[in-house]
């Protein structure tokens, strides 16, 4: 990673592909900051105003929160990072979800002078494996970290980070998962194609073990 320019990574892939796990690896490896649309939305829905309640209702039903709401959350986070000392870059996970959002993200990165230093990582995964993983994965009740049900994480009974109880995530219901996979195929793939056409996309096989996914991502970042 260049000392002159920050590293901007966009993590893409279907629900359950391991984007969160690989994001955590990259955050530690390169001392990056994190922009997670899901995390931003879950924090925003704690406010009991109209938007907070609407976000909660929308997410709990497996629906997509409107782009203007997402974009407002992005911009607030980006502004904070632009003013941060010792900034190395960031990973954005869970967005963009459409071609329109990809274009908006491009404009936002250009505004802050980061558009020339980004890479898009696409972790591909079959729908069958995605459903299997999502049904089985857990979340820490205390610190809210998501625990995948693959590899070494399969037999965890408590959160490795804080020791909290592991529970099912609110939006990991059967109906919620089916809905997220539906709009992934209908819309998120357009964002993936946007980066592919720009020559900024690296495709990674998400069906392989976590360690092998890490190795492939590291190879992509060295190019």
C-alpha cells in the first residue's frame, strides 16, 4: 500500500459471501477504517424518530432502505474520515447496492479526492451456499459482531471479541434472506458490472476456505 495515497476498498458479493469476515481481515492488516452500510443503518434505527422507525421496519422485513438515506449516512462518515489524522484508507462493505449507488459513490469519492485510489473486490458465491451460511450464522448480542458459520467459527459458543452471547441476526429470517438474494440478483449485480466495465473489479471465489479467500485478495491488492 502506498504511503502517499490511502487505500479505498469496495467489498461486493451476495449475502453470506464472507464480505464481513474479509473486511475484518483487511482492517487489521492495513489499519483501515470501516464504512458498513448495515452498521450505519443499525445505529441510525436506534433513534426513535420517523427515519429510525422506518429503517427498523424496512430492515426487519428484508427490504432495502432508500438510497438517499444511505447516501446521507455515507457522506457523514466520509467527512469524518477526511479530517482524521493518520488516515490509511477504508473498506466500504454492503454498498453500493445498485448502479446508481455505484455512480453516487464514485462522485462522493471524487469529491474527497479518493476516486483514483479504489479497488472493488467481488467475492462470488453460489445461491445454495449463501442460504446455508446465512441461516446458520450468528451475531454477538453484546457487541453486534457477525460470526460466520464456516471454518474455525462453526463451533463457537461465545463471541471471541467480548464473550457475549451469540444470537440469530434480526434480518436473517428465511423470508428476509430470500428477499435480499432476490434484489441482489436484480440490482446489486448492476453495481458489480459497473466496476467490471471500468476495469476496477477483481473476482474472488467465495466457495473456498476463508484462508484461501484472504490469499487471493492479497494477491489482487499487489497488482
